[in-house]
């Protein structure tokens, strides 16, 4: 188990990958973001300015979160998050993409004897079926972690 | 169908409700945010600082998005979003809560002949099983909408 004290400003971590499927894009969007360019592959192909079906931005963030938890938060004393700043969707995510993430610790603030706040910037990249890699999403998370106890 | 021009700064819209279930909290978290306070009701009850199972913050946002789409975006010429600023989780969401949202148009910027950018603040409220209502989440969305065409 790792704690707030195990993070250092400037640390970077890279993790991957999450394979994006059309079925999962449709399933997420039908439940949470039923806009036609997320739920109707044929209409998206014909009419969308994105040229085809794309994942809900919230789905992209959810897949990113899974990479974060599997990558490092799952091994830390995580206490949840206060929020995120500057969430941006730079480019769409499509079926067949493979997502990976890069994390950089920006700022560390002890908040109490038992808890610290970490500002961590996460950037999500999509490797396209062509092999090209593109930045698709980034945000600055305000995450709380437990502090080491002297025992 | 409504367009960018149909929005006015200061407009507010309220929509609801989305009923939060334990099953859906578990399903979302097992796929996207498998931290124990989102996936293990018994351990959450015994050990979590939140006093019981809570929804992933990303799940809260996803349910909020569903209320946004059903509420107004589904009837607009929506072109997706660039991102969100100042996303905050003010209080946890629990099984049995009923979510509703309030939206306020903060800023409108035409970006081209065919597209405008709307800054819209969304606030999510949870009505608890006790009947109490609490703010649980807020963010400022940067959403793109199609403009009316003269034909």
C-alpha cells in the first residue's frame, strides 16, 4: 500500500492500454449520453462532423479512470477526489482505438494529519488503427490520499 | 430542433429525476472505477469515511449527463463539447438518492457561421431517502451548438 508521502512533484507515470469497442461505446452512450453521434453508427458515418461514431466524452474519461485505478490509485490509500479542473476533449475516441495515459504530479498539499491533496495531471492518448497516436483528453485531478501513520 | 440562438445568458433550466440504485453503482464502478468504496458495500459500511457505498464521481457526472441530454441537449443541434471547467464533487451520491439538475447559461460566443460555444453551469442535487436535498456536483460545460441557417 502506498501513501501521500510516496508521491513527489514532477513524478510521471504511464499506463495502458484500454481497447475501445463499438459495443461499449453504444452501451455507455445509450445509458448516459444518448446523442445520435454516440449511439447511431450509420447516421454518424453519414452526417457527423466527426466522420463516424465517437465515444461520449464522459466515456473517454471513465475509461481513463479505469487506467488510473489499475495503474496506481488501486495500490494507494485513496480517499476519493474533490474534483477536476481543465478537462478538455482534444480529439474524438473511436472504435478500434487503444487508450493509454500519462500522469504528472503537479502539486502536493498536506491537509490534515491523516490526509493530503494531490494535483495530478492526466493526459489520455489514443493509438488509432493506423498506428498514429493522438492526444484525446486531459484534466487536472484533485485527489485525496491517506498519509503514513507513525506506529 | 433548437439552436445556439435559442439560448440566452441568464437562462436557467431544471430537470430531473434520475434514481440511483446500488446495482448501477456497482456495475459502473466494476467497469470504470473499481475502488472498494464504490464496489464493496460491506467494507464501505465498515471502513469508509463516507459511511457506506458511494457512486464513483464519474458515475455521478454520467447520470448528470443523461439528465442534460433528456432535458435540453437532445432537442438541440448539439455538436459535442470541448471540455468542462471547475468540476467539483461536493458530497457523495448513495443508493436511493434521486438526482436532479439545474443549468444556467453563463456565456455565449459565436465561433463561426455555423457554430457557437455555450458556457453552461450545471449543478446536480441529490434528494436523499430522508427527503433532504443536497448539492452533490457542479461543473461549467463548454458546449458547441449549431447556429440557425437562413434559407
